[in-house]
C-alpha cells in the first residue's frame, strides 16, 4: 500500500534506537497507536539495517525512513557488538534531524508529536524546537529507569569507583535488598564517559522534560518504585507487558512445542541467553556437565554452532534428553506446562515472558540492566535465582536447577510468579491499568 497522508490530520515522528530489542517494541507501540488513531500518519526513523529487519510488510500509515548508521565507508564488523553502537551515537542527533526534514517534505505535514526511544535525551531539545509533545518509550524495567534517573544522587551517596560494592542501596525506596554491585555499569563504576553510560546519564537528566514516559511493564509488578517514578516525571505510564499485547502467529520450525508435550509438567529446563550474548566456552562446558549429571530434560535455543561450540559428544549423549535449536518461539515455550525453569541472561523482555508463562528463572547476567534484574527478581520479588558467583559453574548450575525444580523453595517461586502472571493478565484486560494508561497516552499523542 502507498503511504496515505491525504486523510491524516496529524503527523508523528518516531525515533528508534536500532540495536538489541529496542526498535521492535517501539514499532509495536506505533502500530497500536495507528490502529487506535487511524487519522494519524507516522514516520519511523531508524537505520536501514534495523528498518529492513523490523518492518515485515509495507504499512499504509507508518513509513520507515532510513538514517545514517554512522559507520565509516568500508567498515567491517570486527566482532565487538559495542563498536557499531559507538559509531552510531557519534552521528546522533544530526542524522535524525536531517531525515525529519525529509519526512515533513514527503508527507506534506508538519510534525505534531515526537516519540523516541527513552535513550535519546536529545528528544527534549528536538521537541522544544518543534514545539510539540515529547513521548519517550522505556523498554526495560522500572528499577533500571529509576537508578538512571537518580544517578547523581546515588553517586553522592556512595562515591564513584570506590570499594563500596557490598554497600546496601537502602537509601533508595524499596532497594534495601540490592547492593552497589548490582547497579548497571556506568552509574557508580566503569568508564562514565563511554558512549552508552554517557547517553544513559544524559537520559536520566532529560526525562523529567518529557510530556510522558511510556513503559513496557505493568502497575502491580513494582509498586513502590513505580509510584516514585510517577512523582518524579510529568506522566509515567505502564502500558505493558508488550508480549501480552502483540498478536503474532506462532512459527515453530523445529517442533519445540510438540517435543515439550512429551514431557511431565514443570520438568523441562528451557535455556536461552538472548540475541546478543553466548556464554564463554568454559561456562558452556560447565552448563553441559550440569545438564548431563542432573539428567533434567532440556530445550536450548542456542546462538552459534552447537557441534563446534559445545563439548565433544555432548549432543550425542544427550540426544534422548535434550533438544537444541537455532531459534524457538520463546513466549509459547514458557507458557507450556512442561517447562519448569528458564535459564536466562536476565534481559527485561525475558523477565516479562517468564512472568507471562509463570516460570521461575535462573540468571547468568552479562551487561546493562541484567544484573539489576537478577537481584530484583531474586531478592525483592522472589521468583528466581542468581548463580553462585554470578557465572556458570557445574556445581552452581546443578544446585540452582535442583532448587528450582525439586525443592519447596522452587515450589514457592512458582507460586509467587503465578501471582504476578495473574496481575499481568489483569493489567491488559478491558479497563485494566495498562489499557487505561494506553488511553491516556493516546490523548497525549493526538492532543485530544
């Protein structure tokens, strides 16, 4: 279909962060808004690579516009996932503002509202120049947003790059179960001037200028922190979980769901470390040894080449007990009755998918908010475990698997996450909190 602007009364520009799991949730939000507001057209700005993978088909009211990815001519990816991000961040916001002019020219309509990934602190200035509302989408959890917004206060309290890693964060509301060491890199330790920590620090300072912040969570998951954020910002709106609101057909090319149906309830270990990270070889070896010795059935969504990356003979020895696939329908797997625990990197999307499935978690975090999510799920919400020492060892993995699958504590975890599952579903029912918050967001973007 052609991009339809003739009947449109408003034009909204959308600025995506083209890395990790950021652009897809933003597009899903735009599609929900487009469905609710058929008289609005959307210009969706991201890199060519991101747009080509995010947009499945042409949409009549949402048009992708490509912005420069910042990469030098002839650039070849060297394996460091942070390098393309660093190049891109050097190109913003100029690469976006240039294309905004193009979007206005092509639609023939001035921009009436700006929606951006919350990472973009410059959204505040761009919206001011356009004299339009700025809506920021936060794709992670409420606690990580809180600590980025409170970075300066936290630094004054505990210092920077100091020896206080075990100090409690009890000076923050409902953070007494967390320590300084659980904070994301760049808040009290690390290279504060590196592109991503600097970006997040600026974001925390700029977000109070946003007309509204939409978040991929729900009201009852973290009440105290959510209520604090509502006091901090002009309008903080939980409108998720997004994985309960997207209706996509289930693609299961490797027959994972049929395989799961052959197993007892709550008996299978599901393993996935997300779309970016693969554990180092010695940790893969340790996890494989734990799976062999414990003899729990497992389903593993594995990035890479299992024949090459996993211990020699492991695939043959565990072929009757395990299934390893290149891709799996994760949400449907976690909703399957035979899955008993989810071994994860602790990304926010995975936490929400686990809640919706009602499956306890074992965490091996790597970067960003994953360590904070791990400690929150374990120490505050009580439906998951971090590994002893924070990394995968044979003994630590076996202990965590047995605890979650075979102990009374594991049973209590399942009960606790079951309560959250019910609250998440209630939030997206008619008149649920996330539905009502979305109605408020619609009023903001349509100026009704």
